[in-house]
C-alpha cells in the first residue's frame, strides 16, 4: 500500500465490481501486517505522553505535566503547570499522534487528513512540533515499525505543507502563539434575578 487510498474510496471506485488484482494484493498485505500494526498502535498509545513531553521540552523549558486530553480519572482535575500555548500544543500533538495511529491501524489516511487539518489552524508552531515529534517517535522505534509508520508520516507532512500554503502564518515562530493572559479576575456574573431587576 505505497499509495495511500482509503478502503471506502477503493470500494466505491469498483462500483459493485470485484477488487482489481492490485487492490486485492494490497488488502492481503494489509491483513498479513495487521498484527504488527496493532502492536505499533499500542506502542503509540503507551508512549504518547513521554514523546509529547520530549517535544515540549525541545520547544523550551517546561515543567513535566500531564496536560493531555484523556479519559484517565487520575489526570482529570489535575492543575497542569503548562502555559495555555503549551497545553494547546500538547493537545494538538496528541490528536495528531492518535490520528496517525488510527490511520496506521485501519490502513486508511483519512483520520490523519481529517483531524490534522483542523489542528493546523489552531497552533501556529504545530508544523515544527510535528517534525520534532516524528524525530522523537522514529528515534525510539525499531526499523520495521518505522517502515510501517512512514507512509502515514508522509501523509501528515503533506497535510502540513498544504496547511502552510493556505495559512502562511502557521510557519511563524512559537512566541507569536503565546499570549500573556490578564491577571485581573473576571467580573462577577449576574444571577438570573439580578438580570431582570
């Protein structure tokens, strides 16, 4: 599956006909590699926090925190010690890594394309951070797992390039994305009774 096409697209192109011999061979290769894909997916899941923390450290000095979105109750309610920009970057990297893993598992580039396009617009330094994330991830995986993940990293880079062309400000420096929040406490909200008096 050197050229990434989603399976629904391939099936729709057949219009009720049998798969072509090339598509059939791709499907056989995909099914034979599913065990390895599942193992790599689980590695991505287990190492996500560690890898993202390494990228955050490369971005600048950061305290170690668990600011990633999660359904883990141990992480919820914890007061992260990251800046708002760092929390946004951590979330976006997590979404990109998760969509990369899902694309790998399904053998379909659609999750990378859909999730990442929205993420590109939200954090200006995401393109550089994704390159750092790729280096961290690839540096900690054996060659065979790097090979399985390579086409999806390439798809992610293509999405980054497209996003940079559409939104040139996304190549700006990270410092432009960081904004000091005001320290003035917000005004007290009116109660329902006060609104109508």
